[in-house]
């Protein structure tokens, strides 16, 4: 006979405890959300996002520069190998040398295209 009142009391205690725990958890989540929606917090988050974006852009640019230098060295090696077979050796300008970049910029797109085409023809 005492079994039914015992289980009824246990159910009531667990129900009340579960309700209080859930209410506390919901209040904590609401408080955290409200704290995140303050203007100060939003400005801080926006500034942090912009900094992260800047870091990613810098990393991408640096990676692009490294890849460009690697590919350029590879192309110069191919070009030098073609010239060595023809009997005339060319000296490669130093990486990032002003003379090399100025001459590349000074030549129009059509001249640069002919240079590449001539280099490709020599390599064959």
C-alpha cells in the first residue's frame, strides 16, 4: 500500500526538479543571447570579423606571391633549358629586380605575347 504514495512523491519531486532545472537553463540561454545583442558586443564581434578577414586576405596574397615566384622560376628554368640546347645561355635576372619588372611592364601585351610564343617555339 505504501508503494503508490512513494512513487507519486518521487514523481512529483522529479517533476519539480526537472522543471526548475529547465527554467534555469532557459534563463541562462536568454541572458547570454541578450548579452550578445548589446551594441558593444556587436561592435566587438564586427571588428574581430574584419580583422580575421584581413588576416585571411593577407595570407591569400602571400600564398599567391609565393606561387607566382615558384612558377616564374619554373618557367625561367624551362626557358634556360631551351636556350642551352640552342647554344646560347641566358642569365636570369634576380627575382624582383627592377629592370626585369620594368621591362616586362614597358613591353606592351602584344610584345609580351610574342616573347612567350618565341620562347615556346624555341623549347620545341
